[in-house]
């Protein structure tokens, strides 16, 4: 029966090519726009690390001014970044988390052999960064734990910077001068461009990931400071040493905690740490050390541009309008065929059979339009990516193609129900008589 | 009332020209009840369309109620139809989305009468066809005979001088057909000229005069001298069969 | 003319009209909200910065990589030499050093307090440390008070400041701000010596975009420095080339990047512009689809009613009256759709306000959208309605 219904549906589509094309175009446009916008929203607001993000926590300690809170609008919130001392002692030097990363963004000079030096976007971080955020490697790997412990000058390059410096070659083991220091390449990343810079939303959340990654242990010895937001309530943060020793907050801390007990253990470690610091004269506010899961953190800080949300609402409304259009088109098409249906009914087709037959035809139309729409969305995203100057921001992946297809089936069903019901209510007799 | 002089109408298809009406001469006096007969394809509908100003013609002259209507604009012929002619169709042509009252109201709206005047005319017309109590019914809720009576009310409400009926009983059973015919006779007796197209000789005999159309040509038969002037030839039978 | 029967016929046969009502309603709601967002984005993107003639204001970013230049005194003398070189370039009107660049998205901000209210929450104080000739280079308008004195720029401490009027109003809601003092950087009180009319600070899309103060000095940072260069209109292209050569000739151990303020603005608003373009595309498509939908449904309803139209013609309706019938019918349906749409528009706005921090819909926009869709409805009905007028009256006598 399904095969027969599909065949009838296909014949009907071919018999009314103009109306069918219009119907398919309507649904294609709706699905195209909806899939595009949903994809953009999903990449910006969706889970950047599915299955993992709920184990990743952003670390904040309330080291702020005893006189007033960090954010007077939200006095219960600790500062949004860490001081260097606390990032080192409470994040890097704790053995409790499964993985941990203290980090900041900087701009350093690359001195390629025989070419003009240029400044490169740099992330100064611990080796866990790559495993913590599931960063894909093309060659090599993160620098080893031993290298990190010994403070070796090793570097991980992004795919783009590796292409720029070494062509497409595997550059692991080669050297490059950064500022005044010679670094050995430990690894090269595969192309990696999350739409949201989820691991550092306070210093340009729409930026690409950095071009080079160097060990955190080298930061202070090389006198590297951040290129990004620094907030301070004390004095003396304007110089390099001042930045490292003052109460200025300018680093991000992330930990991976695999269980509740691990989380509790780490939380009490933090509280003990700040208690200890308080005894030494720092942390004069009451303990307010927070471990916030990644997505909750993003949400609190409104990392997703509100326009992305409204884009999604608007896209779904757009699909609604296209579905209403489809209802009109299908209704016209089906009712024009009432005489034929009268014959079928007279020949013994039940109401249900007629209903199903037409619903199948609607779904067939929708699927045709949906496929075209997904293709359209793919093209539109390509155009958008090109407009955004080479950054591969928005890509259709399997879940999004699935979502587009799901929307298609729902739209086909919703749009098809009424016309199919109308046509199956055609009484068998009337239209026979008029023949 | 109606005067046709050497009137011809040609249908042009891509390559073929068909003479639908050939050199028609006819006079219908005011107050007559004329039945137009003929087999399918003989030009009955073309005749009705031309006389009812629904369609133009190619040669000759047509005087309606003394006015030459040969070269009227669409607008003027619409006005003339609205004021002088009432139509009754074989398939009633009631508007399914409107109730009985609003259906009868349709031509009056185009007449531009005031609300009160229209209301009186509508209720009067419906009363005269015996449907005064059904103003709120929709066509689908009425029998065929009732629908045709609504159509008659609609035709009469504007008090036309000429009533054109196109197979008015074609879709009705005998009892209903008789009822409708009696109604038409009454209307005729009250002074309205009626031209009725039919292929039913039984019906035609009730008219004061019968006209036969064959291949677009006229054969006039006076009702009071029922002579079988018209005898179908082999060709005519063939035409009937083919169409 | 025949509103009553048209309306009653509509009520009797609702399906196709419900579709138009839904479609017009949804479309109005979405379009009005999209346009509202678009205009908000436009307002932010095109808001005047207070800088005169952005096209002819160049921002020069110099980043030293030679370790020699880390020495503070060496860096300072080089910067002074740079400024002299830039001033001597043909086509250059004025040059200044600044700690940050307006509209650029990165700059400095420090909390400000009044000396008598040291415990109060600080007012955000986005600031610019500027050197000689800054007023002329920025091209902002000094409306009250005076510019900094030549000796102020060499002083180590910050004693005087010039505020934007917006910041002055915020800091000193009452009385004349000139001569008043405030505390910033935890230092000695700073005296207000002048006011500039308006200037956008480094964060143009923030809520505090028009708060800023300027203080005199010699901005020097280890890893970068900014020069602003005002050029004679029409010469920006040549000056840009010359800047690069002049600065590298002074010292080659660094990189030089030149952008006009127009480009700085474009880069800052890239994401907004992207969303704006996406919204515009959605609006255009939506209007197009809605128009097609109305035309489609009306066209179908004309086809369905061919016989009825013929009958009306036979009963005396002129072509004009048939046309009017469909236009009036559409007007009724569209009006209903627009009522639904206005309600939906406010509903959607409310939702967007809650989840995506949208602002209230201006009534004028809703009104404009309503008029637009009313006209669109009539215009798109015109095609099928004109087809309806071509239905000949003889249709009425055709056998079914």
C-alpha cells in the first residue's frame, strides 16, 4: 500500500508540474532559511563539546576589593577572571581535577626565517588545554608533561600558521623564533574554528582560536602579558611584574571534574586555599569560590549574541509562513482533483485510504522541498562563510541535516493534514454525476 | 421587444470558422412567451448569449426594447442586462456562499438601489415564488426546484422587461418542472416577455410561439398553428449525434 | 458598496481566507520585529561618533619586535620622533598619540568616584590618554572650558581632564561641572577643565558608549602604540603609503598597520552587519513568499469561482465591479490578518524582549508595517482579480 501511495503521489507531482514546483519551492525556501538560521544558532549557542561540557567547569575565586563587589549589579558574583597567583596555585598546581588549564591570550612576535616578523595571536596555557577542549591535531600532539615540568620552549601551531610558515608540511620537531626565544614545534592542529570561542568568552567571543599555543610555565620567565581584559582594584598592575604580583584578574581557569565527589573535593580544596590566603592577608571577602559548568557560565555571561536567538525565532516563523503557503497550494491542487477522488471513492477506496494517499503525497512534496532546502542552506552558509572572510564559521553537520529533515517532515505533515482531510471528505457520488 | 436583423455570429478556432448563427431575422413582441427549440449544437446557446447580451455578434443588427445594442461597450451592455433582462439558468447558478436573500440581492446591488428598496424587492420576489420563509437558507440546503425558484426570484426582483430562461427545467424532475413552468406562465401573464430555450417539445408547446434553430438557422413556428414544419434531415440527425 | 454580502460569503467559506489571515498575520509580526531589530542595529552602526570626517582620520598601530625598543626611554624618544616624521608628511593636518582608539573595541576604562563619595559604586570611566594636538586630530568639538596646557602633557601625574558632556552629566548631575573634581586611578583628585560635545568611546555597542574622559600625557606601552593622523581630504591613500615608509625609516624593528576610522568602524560592526544582512534577506524573502501566497490563494479562489463570476457578469456586474469585489474581499481578509498580526507582533516582541533582550516595538513601525501589508495585499490581489474580470458572462450559460 505504501508503495502504491508513493507511486500515486509521484504521478500526481508529475501531472501538475507548475503547482508541484511551487509547493516544493515554498517548502524549500522555508527549510532553507530555517536550517540556515538554526545552524547558526546551534553553532553559536549549542553545546560546543557535546557529552563533555557538563564536566568542564570555569573557576572563579572572589579575590576582589573587600570594600565592594566585582560587579555591583550582581554582588554575589566573583570576578570573571583569575589573578596569576591564584591561577597557578589553585588551578595549575592542584592534583584533584582530571584535567586543568590556566591560560590567557597574548600577542607575540613570530620571526620566520628570512621574512618580516609578524605578530601572532597566542594562547599561553597548560598542556591539558588540548585534551580538555577536544582540540583536533593534524600532526604531533601537545607538549609532554615532562617538557611542561622542565619548562621547555615548545609550541603548538594552528593549521593556518603551519601553512604560512611551513607549507602543508609536518613541522613537528622544527623550530621557530617567537619573541626572542627559539621554540620547537610539538604539534600542529587540524583546522579548528568553533563559532563561539567557548573557552574564553571575555576577550572577543567571536574571534578565531589563537594561531600559536605556548606553555604556561614560560609566561612569567619570558615576561609575557595578556592582550585582553584586565580588571583590577589594587595598585601597580600596569607593569609586567605588577601584573603578575598584583590583585589584577586577567587569566582564565578551567577544570575537568569527572564526578560529584571529585567536584566536591576540588571545591573544598579551593575554599581551603582561599582560607589560607585570607590568613595571609588576601581574600578579605567571605569565601565565594565558584565552579560553574561551561554552558551555565556561557548563559550567565550572555556569550551568545541575542541576535542569534531572535534569528532562530524568526526563521521558525518563516517556516510557518511557508507551511501556510503550502496548505493553500495543496488545497488548491487536491480540490481540483475532487472528481478523480470521487471515482476512487466510488470504486471502493475508503476515506482513510484517500487520506493516507494524499498525506503521502504531501510528505513526498515536503521531502523534495526539504532536500532542496537543505541544499539551499548549504549554499547560503557557504556564501556567509565567504562573506566572513575565510573563517569557516558555519557548517552543516549531520545533526543539523537531521534537524532540517525533521523540520521538513513536520512541516509536510502539518501542512498536509488539512488538505488531505478535506479531500477525503469528498463524497463519492457528487462528482460522478457531473462527469 | 427583440428585433434581430440579418444577425450572424462566427466562432473562430485556430483554423476553422464555424457559423454559429446565420443571418437571423426575428421579432419578438412585448408580452410574448417564445420557446426556442433545436437539437444540441443547433446554436440555441449562442442565440441565448447574443439575445441576453452575454456575447457579441459579427453581422447584422439587434434592437432590444427599441434600442440598438449592436455596438455597446462592455459597461453599457452590463447595465442593460442588469436593468432589462432577467436570467434563469439550467443549473440555477446560485452563489453557494450566499444565502437566499443575498443571492436575490446580487443583481440589485449592481443596480445601485438603496437598502430599503432592495429589501422590499427581494422579499416581494421571494414571496411570489413561495420562498418568503427561507431567506436565511443556503443553496445547498434547498431542493433543485427550490433553488430554481430562488433563481426566478433573483431574475424577477429587478423587474426586467425580458426574462431569458435556459433549459429552466433541465435539472428538475417532472413535478418540479411543471411547477416552474406554471410560474413562468404566471409571470408572462403579468406582462413580462419570456424567451425560453429548451429541447423539450412538451415544454415548448406551453409557449405562445415556438422557434426552431438548426445549424444556426431559424425556422419560425407559430404556436397556434402547430405544423410540423421542421423535420430533421439525415444531416441534422448526424450533427446531433456528433455533438 | 457590497461589504455585507462579501463579508457573509467569507464567513461561509472560510478555509482559504483563514490561510491568508494566518499568512498576513505571521508575516506582519515577523517583518515588523525584523525591521525593528534591523533599525536598532542600524542605529548602533551608524550612530555618529563625534569624530569629524572618519574617512580622513587614520589610526596607525605600531608594534615593536626589536627588544631594544622595550627600554622605556628609548621607546619614548622614538615615539616623539615618529610624531615629528608624521607631522612633516605632505597631506597630514594633525597627529596625536593616544592610549586607545575610539570605536575599535579595545581600550581602557577605570572606575570614577567623587572625592566626597569614595565608598559609592564607581561610574564607568572609559578614558583616553592623549598628547598634543589631540583636539584637532580627533576632530571633536570643545564646547566648554579650555584645552590642556602644553606643560600638562609632560607631567607625570594626572591633574586635569576633559569630559564628554554625557560623562559630565552622569558624574555631576547638578551644577557646573567645570572646575569640579573626581577621583580615578586611585590618585589625587583630577580637575575638570573642559567639556567636549560628544564622542563614542572604544566600545560603541555598549550601554556606556558615550561616556569618556581625556587626560594629557605621553601614552607609552611596551608592545604597541597608537597614532591618530588627520589628513587633507582626498589624500588619505597617499598618506597611508607614506606613513608606513616614514615610520620604518625611523626604526625598522617593528610593524606598522594603518586603517582609516571608517575601516575600524566596519571591523567593529562586522558581526552586527552580518546579522543585519541576514535579517534583510529574511525580510525580503518573507515579503516575497507572502505575496506569492496571497496571489496563489486568490488565484485559486478565482478559478474556483469562475462560474460565479460569469453569473455575476450575466446579472449585470461590470468588469470594474468584479475587480472591486475581489479587492474589497482581500481588504477585508487582510484587515483581519493585520489585526491578528498586530497582536502577534507585540507577542513576538514580548518573547524576544524576554529571551533575546529586544526593546519595545515603536508604534510607528507597527503602523507602517500594517499599511505596507495592506498595500501588498491589494497589489498582489490585482493580478488574479484582473484575471477574474476577463471571465466572460457566457460562462453562466455553459453546460456544467
